[in-house]
């Protein structure tokens, strides 16, 4: 790291930095999960004439913007202070949702969603960069990312309920409330984040934008973590696609269907700290982030095998959700930890853009497969075959990756020389 990089190990810095990041992800996550589950309904209210094509285009546009928007402003995120980019991203997101409140034309709706998604993307990247810059040890980073995971899941449990209550009683109030949440979070982050911390201070060059895709193919270390992230994200994407369709055939009760998603969030909130202690212990014993990612992917596979059993029941599906939540607790924080280990001469903005590219591609492919392929197979009574095939892909990837690197005598993802001494 450069000599003028901020000191990550000064007394009290861990708690000082972790607190605002957790606040950021909880409050911005609350705003985000207030809008995502009801976005189709919001668009119908705005246009007063629901159009399936516009709804689908709007969902695609917003997803692309909030997942991949940071790729198009990587140099800006690299140059500016982290306080500016975190708070600025939140302001942009809030402005997008506030402007959306008054839009009726499809072009205006799409433009507002692009603006809001770009702000969400910039904030998410900047907050993760803040953790990577200020937490030197892999275990400290993993702990911070795990707490972020808890904050996001608390928001994911509360947000949809709050959104539906507001949408039912005061539909025109929802978007201004969401905008207010983002603007409040921006104010807090501007006050709480150190003003002199810049990603450029710890980098030797500018971040690449879309050219990061070439590095994901050429660089063996990046290629490995990218493959694991891609496969894991495809499997994670099933929870909002194939699984959502699956449970409609398990029960007709809207309450039970909703309970599956609530249970997932509650398990993560309750169990993330314990799982993080276990994964930190594994890191301390010399296991690499890559091996732990393989474990998470394998557990995803086990949850799918439960869904592949004949005669799906409500109880068995709840068990599968519990196993899925366990996999998510292992996999999601460790993805960020693994990418943070790939720093070296790479700017942290670029490192986390790797994460965005693979997560976006993986979740998109997972959503498409779950929505199109699972539906087709289910119509031919081959739903269990889909879950078995998805499980096999995950288990085979995890086993092959771990076995290959053991055979080669090197870990799946190495810790860079001096990575524990970043300053």
C-alpha cells in the first residue's frame, strides 16, 4: 500500500468506521426494500394504465442501474473522498425516487429509475470500499461485511411490510418517504465518515471501468473468485425466481408464502454473528476465503437437494429455506472479503467492481433460469430435476475448485504479501 494511505489500525478505528457503514446499509436497505417488492405496483399507479412491457423494462433498467451503475463512474468514485461518494450516492438515489413521484411518462419513469439505481450502486460500492480501506485484517473485514449482511436482512424483513402498509393506505406518500430515508442517511454519512479518506490514497493507478471484464479472464486469482461468485450468485438468484414459483405449488396461503421469506431474513439476523465467528476461526486456521466460498456454494446445493425430494411439503420447504439461509450467511460476506484480498496495485473501487459484474451476471442468469427453465420443466413434471441439476452444478463447482487448488499445492484465493499490514 502507498505510504500516504490512511492508517487502518489506529485505536478505535474499527468501531468508528463499522458503525456508520452498518447505519448506511440498514437505512438505505430499508428504503431499497420498501420500493423493490412494490415497484410494479408503483409504476401502475404512476401511469394509471399498467403496461407489462413498461413494467418489465423498468425492472430491468433499475436492476441494471443499481447493480452495475458504478462501472460507469469508477474513476469518479476513485478520485473523490469516500464521504462525498457515499453521501452523494444516497442524495442521487433520494432525488431519483423523489422525481419519480411526479412522473407519468415512460421515458421520465425510466430516467428516474436509472438515476436512483446509479445512486444506490455508488453508495454500495463506496461503503464497501470504506470497510476495505480501514480494516486491515481479513477477519476484521469479514466481521464488518457480516454485520452489513445482518443490517441488510433486517431492512429486508421490515421494508416490504412497511411498503405494503403505506401503499395500501397512502400510495402517493410512499416515494417521498423512501426519498426522505435516503436523504436522511446521506446526512448521517456526511457527518460520520472521515472527510480525508480517499480510495486514490491507497492505489497506484486509476480503476478500470468495463475493462475489468478482461482481467476476470486473464488473472488466475481474479478468475477463481469470479467463477465462485458467479456460480454462487446464480444459486442465490433462485430464491427470487424458481423458489418463488415453487412455493406457489406448495401452499395456497399468502401468509405461509410470505413466511418463507421472513424466515430467511430472521435466520440471518439471528445467526450471522455465530456463522461469522466460525468463518473467522477458519480464516485464522489458514483456510482461504476461496475455500470458505466453496463451502457456502456446497450448502446452497444441499438446500436445492431438499427441494428436489419428491412430494414437497411445507415443512420440508421451510427446512430448505433454513439451509439456504445458512449458505447465504457463509457466502455473501465472504465474497466481499475475498475480493478485498485481490487488492495489490488495484484500486479498491475496481476490486469491488469485479464483485458487481459477477453478482449482476450471476443473479440475472439465475433469475432467467428460474423464471424460464424451471417453469418449463415444472409444466412437464420435471421440477425436481431442475433443483437436482442446480444442486449438482454448485456441488461440482465447489468440489472441483477445492480439489484443483489442493492438487496444485496452492489455495483457491491467496492472501497477498503484506495484506495483513495495510496502512
